[in-house]
C-alpha cells in the first residue's frame, strides 16, 4: 500500500469567533483524528484507569498519568508523577510542574501522540490538513428508523473501498439483535461477535479468527440468537473497534436504530458517521432530532454527514435543496433503484460486480471517493450533474 493511501483526510470544521476552542487531537491510532475538547469548567485527566477523561489502554500509562487545566485562557499540562513520563515536543517534562501548551505542540503518553490545537490561533482544519499520518478510519452508518437500506449500503461500499481504492476493509454488524450482514453476503454461519467477547483479552491478533471472508472484505457477524445481544457491552465494542483499527484501513460499522451505550461508543470512536434516511417527512424529522443529539456531543461538523437513500421515489421529496434546507446539512444522494438494490438485499450479490453502470452503483462509487478524500466525479445530466454542488465541494 502506498504512503499516499495511508494519509488521514480531515475535512473543514467551521468554528465561529464566539466558539473558539482548544483541543487535543489524536495523532496515532486508536485516536487518530479524534478531537478532545479542553474547557475551563473541568480538569482534563489522562490515564489508563476507567473514569479518566482520556483513557489510554496501555500498562505503560499510569492510572492517573497527567492532567490539563485551563487557567486564565491557557492550557497547562502537568505530569502527575507518572511511571514512564509525559513528553512534550519529544522532550520529557518534569513531574508535578505545569507546562503551558502552545498551538501545535505534540504531547505523548507512551505510544499515544496528540496535537494541541488552539483555534484562537489557527483553524482546526487548516492546521490538520497538511499532516500526513498512518492509521485506519472507522466509518459508522446509523438511522433512527428501519428500512433505510444501511446494510445494502455498507456491504456495497466495503466492496468498492476494497476494489476501487485498494483498501483493506472490515465490516462490523452492530445491529446485534437483527443484523443481517451474513445474509447480504450469502455467508455461512460461523463465529460471531458473541463468540469473540468470550476471549479474556480482545487483541488485534486474536480478533482475526472471528472475522469471516466476504467478497473482497472481512466481516464480524452479529450474534446468531437475539438474546446474546445482551451479553455485549460498550467496553467490548471499544476494544473490538480498537483491535480492528490495527488490522484494517477502513472499518465500516452497521449500527442498530437504538441510541444506547453501544451506539454512542461507536459514534465517539468513529472518524466519520453517516446518518442515513429517506426523503420522507417522518425520516427527515427523525434525522433532525438525531442531528440535535449529535450536536450535544459537540462533534465537529466534519464528523457526521447525511445520506438520503432511495432518492427520486414517487411520492417523496424530490429536491436535494429541500432536504438540505430542512436539515441544515449537506447531503449525499443515493438514487431510487429498487431493481438494483434488491440483488444485494435478496440475492446477496454486490452492485460493483453485477451492475457496475447502474446510477446507484456510481453514486456509491462517488460516496467511496468522499470517504477516502478523492475528488468527486460529476457526470453530465441527471442527478450526478448536481452531486458536487449538493455535497458542497
């Protein structure tokens, strides 16, 4: 794989003057590209013990390793007499002595590296854009309503990412009670996520034996019985996704409709979240409520995007501008093509192999380009002639 293909893509975060903030942004997996806001109301704690603001999964990190406090508008980093030290711009800092962080300082705890970003000094996007770093991307797909076609989107995108962009791709079925990724790829019953959580320690090395082979990508299947979903915790999901990050370029997550600890954990660990809906009033109202919820998590604008599937179906909203105006978000459009979509949902065949020229296939290819940060292709005529303007590129 070329070094170019491993670059992390950061998209622009719009920060108004009154919303200038300070962040630690992950510069190494499993926190690559993830921003952690620093504020004056709470002491930001770092350590391996649960309950810290930033929990680092390493025995080389102390239970209470370091803190960052905002004092008179400045962020002060203090090593709390940790066993293996805290490093600032490659040099170890003395314990129990405060050090004021400056914009673009590099802070390191064991192998975990973070960049300090002060958006009063430099824009988050412009600062991160030039930085080339290796690491995988977790992309989650969520809808508050069923029937939006998420599983069809996920398995087809996984195939396209693997083939068109030469990526190593994993799919995780986190619709734990009713997941059907196995059916969509006509897989054979085998080990599932409920078998994986029996491991004493879930690691990148052990997780591979639980992954099944799909058409160009690997996948972790949902439990075979609905009652087994109860055994899977948010902590399991955290360690599973972290382990997969170490093995794959892209991890695509098919989420359930519930907003619970598992869904929120997946959101927080994701580099990108796609909110999937249909161009119908009920779906748009639900999508707007989810956007409001995501805003309470203070996710940057670049972290979550909207997909409108089955666009153009008779009797539904037919202009992307209406959807965009209602949600106040740019949207990606997947056209209504029931005869094409059904070959995956009912036949277990993927669009890139079976119907490469289909408008739906080409829309997913463009979605793949958006995910990997390539320039979108606008075809003449029809929906694709408007795609660039719809996406805001």
